C-alpha cells in the first residue's frame, strides 16, 4: 500500500510539477493521445496485409508522428503546453538523431 501512496509524489518529482492537478492533466493527455491513435489505427494503414517489416515502417513513419500531433493537440486543449513542448522536442530529437548521423556519413 505504501507503493501506491508514494507513486503520485514520485511522478510529480519526475515530471517536475508541483500539484496533483497538473500531474493528472499530464497523464490524461498521454492517455487521450494514445487512445486516439489506437482508435484510428485501422484507418491509417498503408497496406492491406502488411508483414512485420512493413508494420514497423508504418509505425515509425505514420503512427509516431501522429501520436505527437495528438499529444500537442490535447496538451493545448488541457493547457499543458509548458510541459509537453520540451517533451515533444526532446522525443522528436531522439528520433531524428540517427537519421542525421546516417546522412552525415553518406555525405
């Protein structure tokens, strides 16, 4: 039971927020973006019967950018852009870095 009691405090410290309300709105934003992507996943498929490799390509090229778009939209609606702007920039930077390195080696 002590684990559950301390969990919100650990999350508040990790996300650097001060109030429980901010924490709840941040978690709600993450969940709404994920559920929205899950709901439209079948409409966004590029291929009729994709094999595993095509599913990975589709996930990286379509689903991940859509997730971040939904994350920004819901963050705007719930007033949590101060948290999500740096979060999305950092996450997208991690996604783009391998491609930058690959491009620099090709040049």
